[in-house]
């Protein structure tokens, strides 16, 4: 089926949002392994790109939640999705400029919600999908923090008598595995979200008869995310890996493993959580095992502020754009 110009523009906006996701969210997977100097930025990027793609191809439960579980597909149109993408691109680019990691998960959910409300009113919202979003908030905040803290405490207990050189050598090797696990988990959850949005546009335009994720959509979105990380990911890597707390390979291993376990668990149940929240809170948990002051809480405050503002800002922008579009087209 031939796609109209409007549909092509909206699909381009989805890809732009996926590209920005590479700026602000995908660097989560490699921030700690780069900051501990276990891998060079180039090798870490290659590792993250490959494992992100594999993770994205591991299932479609999260994509289905985003594409047909947050708002009613039969009550919206392609312009609704386009309005949501405008809010995401604007807010995420602004946060990236200041080196703040934002949650593309929350930006996407807030954008679809705001645009959906402008298009069809409150009845557009689906409680089943929103319940998973709320569960995801608990997963990313509390399980991320506790995962990093508990794994780090276990390592302290088991290797208390080992020399610092031995610990650094051992966990320098293990961190490559934990970084790969983190990248895979990121793809299994976060990589699927814009794939869900892209597929939703295809469904609304009539290009596909039912909601079904095609392989070419997976590969296209994964590639755009990897390119975005290569172009501008260093700002976020620096904030998370260097400014939040001082990290050694053992800390990076604990943070990545704790976050990745949380994300994979959520992905199995189709729960769209924020990988940004998860890895950041896991890093905070790891830092807190040394001493509470080891975490730079001023930096943490700015990150949390960006998280809090993501929902209202993206929702409002999407609502305004959808309202203006509907007025213009009517």
C-alpha cells in the first residue's frame, strides 16, 4: 500500500525520536563501562549496538504494550502519534544539551497520552497498559537501587580479603559481560518502545491489517538508535559515569548487573520501564554502599528533576500540537 505524505512525515518523526533516544537513553548501556575505562568508547558503542539489536529482537511484549496498550488505537490517528513525537524530540534534545539523561519511556507514554486526550478525550486511555506503566515506575526506582546495593554488598562480603589489584583485574573482565547484559536488556525493553510507535502508525495508516512488528522495522529503529548514540551519547555517559559517583570496574559490574536483571524481568511481562531510571538508581545504590556521601546528590537532584518534568512537559506539548493539528485540519 502506498503511504501518504502525512504518514511518511509521522514515520520520520518516530525515527527522529528514536535517534534522540540514542542521544539520551541508549548511552545508559555503556556509561559505566566507558567511565571505568574497561572499554574504549568505540568498542563500547559496537558492543552496545550489537547487543541492543539482539535484545530488541528477543520479543515484542513491550512494543505491543506501547502500540496498543496505552491508548485505544481505534480512537486516534497518525497525527496523534506525530504530535507525541514532536514533544519527545523537543524535550529530549533540550535535556541532552544540558547533559541530563531523560526517560524516553516516560516521554513516549506522556506524549501519546497528551495527544490522545486532545484527539479523543479521557476514554482513549487504557487502564491495563497504564497499570504496567505504574508497575514499571516501582521496578525502575526501587528494584534498580536495591539491585545495585545488594549485589555490591554481596561482592564486598565475598571479596573482602582480596587485594584491590585482584578485584580490579577480575571485575574488569566481568564488566564486559555485565555491559553486554545491560545493552541486551536495554534493547529488550527500551528498544521496543519506538518500534511499537512505528508499528502503530503503520496500523493506523492501513499499511498493515493488524498490529504485527515486522523485522525491517526492528532493524531500522535499532540502527537509528545506534547512530544517535554514536553522534551525541558522550554527554550522557559523562553525567552518569563520571559525575554521579566515582566508579571502579567492580562498581560498574554491580550497577549494570542489578539494572539489567531488573529490566529483563520487566520485559518478560511487557512492562515498559525507564532504563534511565533503572541504571541511575542502580549506580546510586552501588555508591551508597561505600558511604551515603559517595553519591553526588546535587547531580542526582538535577537528574530527578528532569525525570519529574518529563511527564508534564511532553504531555503538554503533545496535547498542544494535536489540538492545533485537529483545528487546522477541521
